[in-house]
C-alpha cells in the first residue's frame, strides 16, 4: 500500500528527531516515538534526517525541549489513545460532537437545537481538517497563490462549507446534503431570536450524529467511534396522542420555515428520503411474551418483514402528514356531498371549535400560513353529519 501523503513528520518533530540523533538514539527507537495508530512513520524517514537527505534547514530541538518531550511522552488521550499534540484535530472533533450530543440531551435547556448545530459544525470542521491534513490536502485559503491570513496573522483554514464543496471531500451525497442543510439553518439562527425548533429538526440532527460516527470510523478507524461514550439516553417522553398533537402544532419561526422549505425544494424525493440526510424512527409501544426480550428498550426488526412494514406505516402516518389549505378543505367537503358549504362556514366552524389551538392537532402554522391536517376534514364532516349549520345571527 502506498504511503499516505499525511504520514510525514511535522517541522517540530524533525527538530526532536535531530536532538535524539545527537544523543545517539537508534533510528528504530526514534521511529517508535513518532508512530501512532493514526500515522505510521517508516524508519527510512529517520534515516533521511540522519543522513542529511531531507530537512537540512530545520534546527535541532534544544536539550530542554527534548527533555520535556520525553518526559510527557506518550502524552495520549486515555479514552482514544490519540496523541494529544499530533492528533489534536481528531481529538477536538470527537469532543465537540460529544459536547453537542450531551448538550442536546440535557434537561432544562430551551435552545438545544441551536447549540447542537453550532457545536456539531465545529466537530465536522475539525474532522474534515484532520482528514485533509492526513491526506496531504492543503486546506488553507489562498489568493493568487498566497496563503490568506487573519488580521492577527494566523493562516486562514477552510470553513465547513468549503470542506464539503471540494472534490477531495470523502463524504457521501446524503451526508453532504445534511451538512448543507444544517449550515443553512446555522446562518438563519445566528444573531436572531428563535422559538424552539428542536422537534422540527430532530431527524436532521440524528442523521448528523450517525453520519459523524460513520465518517470517523471509515476515515480513521472503528476504535475512534463514539458509541461507548454516548450510550442510549433514557427519557420521560412517551409520545401519547396529546404529546404528538403538541409537537405537530409547534410553530416554526417564519425565516426558519422558509429556509427549510427552500432547501427541501432543491432536493429530489430520493435525496429527501436518504437516511443520511434525515434519520427518523418510529416509537411503537411493544409488549412481548419473552422475559429476555421484554428487558430490551430497543428492538430491531428485519427490513422487509411484516414488522418493518408496520413501522413504515407508522412513519408515514405520524411524520408525513398531508397538509391542506382552507380552500382545499372547503373543496373536499363540497365533493363529499355538502355543495353549499363555503369558506365563511369553514371559518366560523373552526372558530367555534377552537380548531387552530395547536394542542388539538388539527393543523400547523408554517411560514405564517395555516395548514389543516386530514383529521380536520374528518371533523368537519362529522359536525355536518351531526347537523351543524351556520348560526342564524351570522
């Protein structure tokens, strides 16, 4: 296998190698100090430094610097075994995503989705930088061939949008779409007040977590996965009918709803269904006769099985609820055998039944427009069958 472009010593490490050689360290022993799970250094690299074939201009580290390095070695993260200094980007990526999930799962926070998105984007940025660094991809901004710098003189590195736009990006299409969506929402929530958007975005956030875990495993190794650090979360939510109605009736800020609609409209149906774009599950209360299975909080079903088909029906019923404008409801009622029912009747009936109360689950407000669910149409028909007529004084 060809040596990875990123499997090379950094400038400060070359200085340490020269200092070790000056103390008569054996090249094979020196190699052991600088090889780690994410980077393998061939002993030939040490020989090149010893023989002066490469890195002639790099100064050897001082005795004090070498002593400090040897004293701190191996200086690794106890959880992952990653080098604190050499694998800093990968460590930060893992910790940022862990922090994002812990924050979202914490009780008592009102703006969990916003905090998650910002922190998760930081995690993904570090992960992409770690990958590009290892692969030898220059992820610095350049202009006319020169590396751009900040006002304080630091080099400017790609933000996440550029990381996923380059042809060297290793992520699949669904994961990229998920990140593009979260970046779009991040732009909308910056410096603006929002209502709670946690429930409306939860499928995208879940996909973001799973995509990150898959990416870190495929790009760096299964030993760096986050499953052990983030076990299943216990919760008090049971998702009964009234709770589902409250979720369905949660009003999104207009600018968030518009941003979501605009992004979704740019995707094909298959792209929207991609679980790497949004990951959804159905909560189905289950009673089992086997004691061993009864203790499992999660039960996995085989794709294509009758149980899987039942779960799919739950998803379609509870998540993909058809929305109707008031005029469409009136048309449907007329076609159902009530030709004299008009928009005025519809408005008065909705007012009498307080039908726009989100807790009743008859509809939802999206971008300042009210949409009705099919349950409202059924309720209207039910009232007409009972003999409802417009009040005489109207």
